[in-house]
C-alpha cells in the first residue's frame, strides 16, 4: 500500500525531530534507572562525567584531519543543543544534544554487558584488556544498527572523502566508537577492580580527574587504528 503524505511530513528532518525526542526520553529513562538501582555516585560517573566525555568526543568529530577538509560529519536542522532550544538561547556546541547524551546510555548498556559476563566468568573481571574488548564490542553491536538508520535519514551526513564501507557508514565511525567506549570501559574496569575499596565519592572524583588522560588515550587508540586502516586504503575514498 502506498501512502500519500505531505513532503514536509516525509522529510528526513521530520523524522530527525522524532529521533531527538526519543533519544532524550531514553536518556532520562536510563538516568532514572541508574539512579534507582545503582545510586547517586554511579549516576554521576556515567551520566554527568560520561556526558562531559561525550561532549568532548562529539565536538572533536568535526576536527580537520589530513585528506578530509571539513571534518568527519555534520548535523544540521536540529532543535535541541547545549543551552539552545528551538533557536532560543546561546549555543555552545554545534553538535546536537541528543548526540552528546547518546554516549551515556550506550556506555550504560555496555557496562551491563560487562557486569553480566563477569558474573558468569568472575576470573576475567580483573582483566582490563578483556574489559576493553567487552565494552567496545557490545557498544559496536548497538552502533552497527543505529548508524545505518541515521545515515539513511540524513540525521548526520558523512564527509564525501570517507569510504562508506558499511551501508553508507564509514569505517572511521566504528573505530571512533570502539576507541571511545573501549578506553572509557578500560578505565572503569581498572578503577572498580583495583580500587574497589574506595568510597564511591572518591571514585567519581578520581574518574573526573582522569578525563584528560582518558581523552589522550582515546585519541592515541583512535588515530593509531585509523592510521593502519588508512594505509590499507579502507578509510578514504580512492582518489
């Protein structure tokens, strides 16, 4: 059956508004779930410190890299930004709020994967490398599906120089997610296994203090992996 709908209703950004609102609702659902079941300090670590990490990550996605003059991707025509809603206020980030906050519940789901797996296999709980792989791979499983839909509906648009290797999504996106979730997850494993005797408040303060270090390690992992695949010709469109 073919539905005759107005072009404005069927436009990509009409669905984009739905995407924004649904993601914001998801954020608050996960936030309340964490607050109720895990307490204040874990909520601060994941949904406040994690949100700051997400802001820094997503804004770096527009940075200039060799061979890509306009950054990795761009997003436009959204309604919710940091301190700007429906064009009212002062925007401090060009990345939509929903993109920032999505990081938090992606990590929260990845954390649940890690905790459930290590309950079954407790001997691997202290293994930071396996923790990185569990966090990163579970996050990628979610992102493999989301980014295809987001790309098809133009919720974000990739730079033309990037090779669309997975249903229109460039490999660099998945490298970025692997590094971001994996590195943060690795520090989480280290903090909550090596320093499990610390008070939750002290853990939260220390994680916040470590954010610059986490960002630095994330950048090293991301650019290191990307460099390997760029050399192999998988990142940029062959010229």
